[in-house]
């Protein structure tokens, strides 16, 4: 029913997510799982952890550029909905029907910002961090000085469980949309295609 709403003339099926953003997302998922797992459970010599960390840094660099010059729905300016729209959306979030939102919905956009922001803090603190073990020294640790490098490492270790928590919330929200609101957000992130409300101009 809600998955195939062809009869509803207020809706249209569009290629919402471009190939680059989809590739970015799934590459990010793989690299973050690998970096997190290696950081927490990997060997003492963290070369592989560093490599995945560099890959994530590059992915985030791409995302920042794409957020400025990419297609409209992935631009950061498109994410800003303001408190009124966000609160109105949030107050109706429990309704058992799809949002058909064109892009990240106002609450999802906050989550996307939080995830991207936390990931930036995680890679920045990793790059600057020095765990004082003479092996796993971040490439920018000497540049920021010993005290800052030690602080960066503490931040890195503190943010790691927060990142895990946010990812769990992220996946729970996707499951909530699928199970409660009958809206599959995963398929559009794979194929690009999504049913959305017809737009005025976006
Ligand atoms: C390490 C794990 C993950 C991280 C760090 C992550 C990160 C993100 C980020 C940053 C976005 C916003 C995309 C953008 O840049 O515009 C996003 C969106 C999304 N993610 Fe994830 N993600 C993770 C795991 C997953 C998993 C396992 C799934 C599938 C079950 C998933 C499904 C989605 C979907 C469907 C969206 C788009 C939501 C919407 O329609 O607004 N993610 N994710
Ligand atoms: C999003 C990317 C990253 C994630 C998810 C991540 C995650 C983690 C985790 C979970 C730990 C273990 C923390 C603990 O023992 O409590 C860790 C440790 C560490 N990470 Fe990362 N990390 C990332 C990126 C980086 C980067 C880019 C670098 C440097 C190039 C880096 C350098 C380190 C170092 C040196 C440690 C060892 C800390 C110690 O021995 O006490 N990380 N990371």
C-alpha cells in the first residue's frame, strides 16, 4: 500500500540521492565499523586503524565539499529547516504514515549533522592524538604540542562510545520509519529512488 502509492497524485517517484552520496554513505559505514572495531579490539600497533581513519577523513572532506556544491537535497543549506518546521515535524512523527520527505526530514537532518560533527571531532582528535606509547602517534600530534595531543587522545577515547550510541540511535530511527511509519529509507540510500511529496521548487 504505502510502498507503491502510484495513485496518489500529490506524490512522485524521483532519483533523490545521487550516486556519490550513496557511495559516500556505505563506504562511511564500512570504514567507521572497521575503525571502531580496530580501535576497541584491534592489535596494539594501530596501523590499520589509522588507515581506516584516513579513509574516513577523506570521506568527510568529500562530504563537506558535496554539502556546498552537490545536488540540492544533499546541500547543508537544504538541511536547515528552522525550529518551527522541525518542531511541527517532530510533533507529528508518531503518525503511522510515511513522511515522503524530499531529502533528510527535519529531525533526520539534525541526526545527520550530529553524526557528521561527531565523526569530524573523532578524526580530528585521532589525527592530533598521542597515547604516549611511542607507537600510535597521530600525524599531527607533534604539530599541536604534547599537552594538546594528550587532551586530543582523551577526547578521542571519550567520543568513541558516544559515536557508537549515536549510530545505534540512527539505526533504530531507520527501523522506526520502516516498522512504525511504513517508510523504507534504506532502499533509496541504495538505489537513489524514493517516493516524495511533489515539490514547489526543490
Ligand atoms: C557506522 C554506521 C553508520 C554511520 C556512521 C552512518 C552515517 C550516516 C550519515 C552521516 C547520514 C547522513 C547522510 C548525509 O551525509 O547526508 C546517514 C543517513 C542514512 N543512513 Fe546511515 N550511517 C551508519 C549506518 C547505517 C546503517 C547500518 C543503515 C541501514 C540500516 C543506515 C541507513 C541510513 C539511511 C537510510 C540514511 C538516510 C536517511 C534519510 O532518508 O534521511 N545507516 N547515515
Ligand atoms: C571515525 C574515525 C575513528 C574512530 C571511530 C575511532 C575509534 C577509536 C576507538 C574506539 C579507539 C579505542 C578507544 C579506547 O581505547 O577507549 C581508538 C583509539 C585510537 N585511535 Fe581512533 N578512531 C578513529 C579515527 C582515528 C584517526 C584518524 C586516528 C589517527 C590517525 C586515530 C588514532 C587512534 C589512536 C592513536 C588510538 C589509541 C588510543 C590508546 O592507545 O589509548 N583514530 N579509536
